[in-house]
């Protein structure tokens, strides 16, 4: 860990890791462990970090693991890189002081990173205007809805000047290895990856979400193609018969396949996809419930609320803590 009185060693890089309540623990561990192992390989404590929250008080991860916060953003020591790591609940409106702090650091040349849903905070600070960014795949549409001047990609990480964004999870390690290779060498980054039993470092344009077959474990091409059509038509749902027609099969055949693989009809599976997207929009945006309904293919708020309550045992408003 970094002490304010420590003088940087030659080639030293100081990371500030900004966390919000319910931050995802896995990306944080990827950042910390890659820095720790880099120090072991280099036999010098050249890579250091401090943990930061808005007010300097402890925050708890999404799995209930407490973090030993050392600083608030107002008394944070000088750093070379600031990484904002937050989950869905931290993607809502951020206090102006934090946003001004990030803007000031960016203007001074500090590298600013957003991990998992951290891109929301960077976008709110205006640091992603006109730039490509990466965010957890569950948040793609939410980020698009809130910040129309941000180019949301499906990549695992993006680098745009001194701003970096990452989809989170294990892809955080790919980003860290990329940054370490820039700070040292590609060989050095491979040594860090090898120590972490990570055999293949992915490039930035690797997809943040695995394909449908990998996600479902299903090889039936009709099922896979039908799910892809559903996922591409959330806002304007298409009838199951039309999906069958596009795929050259019948509605009855799709119903048999979905009953076999999912124990539900295709219409119900389609509804599940739409409601899951709605839940993300409710958690990560402030757009009205009626707009969330329209974005996920519902004609009116009452039908949407009825379906949402049936699926999640609560009305849409409670998703926002109202």
C-alpha cells in the first residue's frame, strides 16, 4: 500500500482506485493482484495503490466484502492513474465534487479509467464525450440511453487518449496487462499473466459478452439464431411466428425446442430477456418508468408494471428504492 510520505521509486506508478458502495469485487482484485505480482517480478515496489471513496468512509462490495478505504477524493495523494470501479447501483447520479475531481485530474494528464459500470461516472463527468467506451454488457443500453454522445462498444476495453474503460470482470485483467505492457514491456506483461495462470492476453476488441452458444451451452442452431433475433429486437419485439419465418421453421417447432431446452415457451423466454433489460435500465438510469417500458417493447406502463411485478415480485419503482 502507498503511504503519503513515500517517495516514488524510479519508474514508479501510483494508482488511485475509487470505489462506490456495492462495487464488484472481482475487478478490484484483478487490479490489485496484477500490481502486486508486477512488484514481485520486478523485485521493487514500483506499482502502488490507494483506495478512495467519496468521503473517505468504508464501502462494501456487492458480495458484502468491506474495503479498507484510505482517502476521500478531497485528500487523495498525487496519483498517475485513477480507476473508477462501480457496480450498477453506483451508476446513478454522482456528486458534483467527485465529477470535478475527475475532470481536474484528466486535464492535468492523469489517466482516468472506468471499470464495469465506472464508465457511467466518467460519462457524467463529460470525459467520454465523442469517445468510444466499454462497459459491462448488461449496461450497454442504459449507457446509450443516458449519454447519447458516447460511443458505447461491445469490446472488453477501450483506450481513448488518457481515458480508459473496461467491461469489468476478468476483462479487467486484460486491461491491466495492456497498461503494464505500456509501462514496461510486452514480455513483462506476459510474465505477470503467467503468474496469474492467464494463458492468453486478449486485445481490446475482444467481445465483452460471450456468444449465445457459450452462454447457454446449447448447440441447436435454431435456438441460437432465435435468441439472437430476440436480443436484437428488444425495443420492437417481433412475433414468434415471424422469428420462425425468418429462420425457415414453424412456431410449433420453436415451441418444442424451447420446451425441451428451457422448459418454457419461446414467448416467455423473450419476455424474460425484455424484463432483464428493463431491470438494468431502472437500476442505472433516471428515465421515467414509461420510457423504460417503451424501450423494452411494452405499449403502456400498466402492462409493463404488471409483467415486472410478476417476474421480480416488486413494482418497477422499487427497483430504484422508491
